[in-house]
C-alpha cells in the first residue's frame, strides 16, 4: 500500500518537473557581484529550470536545518529523561534484589496424608465424590 501511495504522488510530481524543465530551457545569468552590474565578475549562465529547482532544494535543506536546530532542546530533554529512566530501572532492580534477599523463604505447611484441599481426597466441599 505504501509503495502504491508513493507511486501515486511521485509519478505526477516527476511529470510536472519534466514538463517544467522542458518549458523553461532558456538560460539566465546569475550574478553574485552586486558592484559591477554591467560586467559582473561572479556570474554564471544556467538554465532557468535548474536555477528554480536548485533554489527549492536549497530552501528545503535550510528549512530542515532550522527545524533541527530549533528542536535541539527537545532532543536534549529526551536524552536526559532516558538517562533518568535507565538509572531508575537500575535502582529498582537493585531494590527488588535486596527485597528478595531479605525476604524469608515462605514456609510450606505439610499437608496431612489423605486430606486434599477441600477435605478428604476424592470429595469436594459438599462431600460429593470427584
């Protein structure tokens, strides 16, 4: 089911991107020189579709990094709580071991021969034969 849903969404997205790339093949000049607008030193001619796709990919990466850095305190708290829980489980196991060692053995009372749980063997509480 998951593969079907992936194909259901990925296939149209790929078709849209391929159509977009075919429609926007002309080249544009990208300049990183704000001081020389006529003849920039840092410029590059690239296809428009490539510029837009790279810009979108860069936005996804920057947004993911921003979210990851924004959630660092939650990850730190989760690690701290996990360490506390691990220490508490260890302490509980130690206390259970101490309690088991300090607890006297349960003394089993001998059962008289010929007498079962409900009285004489072979009969229940109402003295019916089993």
